[in-house]
C-alpha cells in the first residue's frame, strides 16, 4: 500500500494506492487518521482511483476516520472508486457513511469553491 | 453428520409477516402472473415455486434453533429460541408423545432470544424423554430456571417431567457427544457466547452465532479461521452490515456478511449460511443481502468457490 496526501485550501486529500487489506491496514490507519483528526482540515477527501481492493479491515480504518472527522464536525468524502471497490462499498453499506463523488474535482467543488480553485491552479501549474 | 434443519433463524426477538407484508407478496405475484394461463394445479404449483423467494416465501421469524441431523438415533439442536417449540411438535408428531426420545441441546449463551423456546418445548413436559443441556456458561441451569419463575411464567421449571441433565463443556477441548466430536470456542459477545464445531463421519458443521469480530487483532482472525477450518457448513451471525457493526452497533456483539465471507474463505470452508437475521429486515432486504453476499464472494473468490446461503425457518441443508 502506498499513501500520499495533499491539501487544497482547507481540504485534505488522501490518495492510497494498491490493496487495502490485512497487510496494509496498520500503515493505512497511521497515515489516514491524523488527517481526519487534524483541526486544520475542514474536510477530508479520500481518492480511491488507485485502490484495487479493500477488505473489512481496510473498511474499519475508514470508519475510524469517519468517526474522527465527524467528532469535530468535519466533512469526509470518498471519490473515484473503481467498480469493484464501489461494489464493496455498497455491499458493506459504507456508501452511506461517506459523501460519495465520481471525481476529486466534483468533490472539491461541492465542498469548497476555494479548494476547487486551488486544485485547478495546481493543475495548470503542473501542466 | 447429514446436515441441519433450521427451526428459528431470527436474531433478538421473534417477528411475523404482517398483513401488509402478505398483501405485498400477493400483489407482486399477481402482477407477475398477468397474461399467464394456468391449466392445472401443477401449473399453479410450478408458477409459485418459480417466484423469487422474497415473493413466494418468507425467511420466517422464530429465534435461533437449529436441528443437527446427526445420522444417529438421538436428536440434537443448537439453541432454545422460539423455533424450539416447532421442533418439539415435529418430533412428537413423528413418534407420538408416548415414545421416549433423547435430546442433546447445545446452548450458545443464555440471552433471552436463545432460551425463550424452552417453556414451550412439548417434549420437556413428557415423562420418559431425556433432555441434556450443554454449554460453556456456569449459570446455564440458573438462567433456564429463572425464566420460568413467577411472575415471568406460570409453569415452574420443576414441573417439567422429562429427565433433565446439565453438562458444562470446557472450550477448546474436544468432547464426545451423541457420536459427534464437539468443540466450543468462546466468542466476543456481552456475557460471552460459545461457538460449536460438530464433527462426525468426516463431515463438519460450525454454529457460530452472536459473535462479534473486532477486526483489530490478527490472532483472533486466525483463531476463528482455525475453528472454521475446512467446515462443510458454517452457520454465521450476519445480523448487521459491516458499516453498522463498526459504528452505531459496535460492541452489540454481532457480525456481518462481509466478515463471514472473509473468515470462511480464509478457513477453506465449503458453505457459509447467513444466520441470526436482524428483525427489522423484511424478506426483500434479506434476499438482497444474500444476493450481495454471493456477489462479494465472487469478487473475492480464491482457488475454490464458497457457497453462500441464507437460513430461513424450515430450510434443510443436506451436506
């Protein structure tokens, strides 16, 4: 499992990659939870574009993050789920735990126009 | 072991299909039948049998009671939920009340939904019958007696006329009962519950209900995989969705379909049977959960497929 994080305005974006299963759960938890707990982050978006699979233990980490975010009234969203991961979210009912968006730009725009503008500016700069 | 017969499959408290539920099934079946012709009773039967389960049948509402079809001359069952009444009536109906029978009754724990059927178990009132209760709880007998005390029930435990014995079973140690090798495992549930592994003639059935899997300790996961190892059938507490079991219903002592599939796959079990259904779920919701669980098994399948079924009152699974 690989993990990166970025910030656009006051929104943190977590980007895990690979399989979020038993072997990855500890690392995923240690990387993700601080972002959910950080009072600087008005919202946390988890970008699943590079996640191939998530098991019950990976989903448990997501629940911990959701609880931590909600405890301080921060929003939390899941975006860009691959079809298999989207099915697992639906079967486990985790699609009712998170705000769900098709893409990261969609989520940013819905949560904070400033964050979306920061994302667009970064995209322009990087290209 | 030949298999199992489910007499009660619901968690927490009994439920019944109500008038609006029956009406909805009739409306759905009649709408589906529009334009069809039925030339004989056989045509009608064939049509009804082909309806989706959630329209043509019901999962039922009795609480936990699962008969073990041991292949031996004596009866055996897991838990004493409200389904126990129908089990007793069926045996009396088969043999008549004057034919003494022996019943081996394995109790997962003494929460009310798992013992409430005993006061209505006809064979317990008939002299000559022999009832042997097995469990891992020291207070099993006290709990069964207490629920029949005044003012909760008008007939006291001492009025029961069958011969009654209690056998305390130590977890993690195989015991020989009724020709079966029986092993208990302590499970995470308020006040503890015990799962049972039954082995006979090369066949294995695991009964694991009212068991929460916390997903935090790898050792616990592996221990349950060992307990389920290569079982022909695992009857598994799938009361909640994983989202519920890890949030608002965490520490309520129950598990999910997702964890059931994962543990059975890890164990190399052959069939997972979803059990201890949430009483708030109707037939359509339970049928949807079964379909989704089968899809999850397909997504995550390893070398060998895992059969997935959902228990209903009256279901027989023959190994």
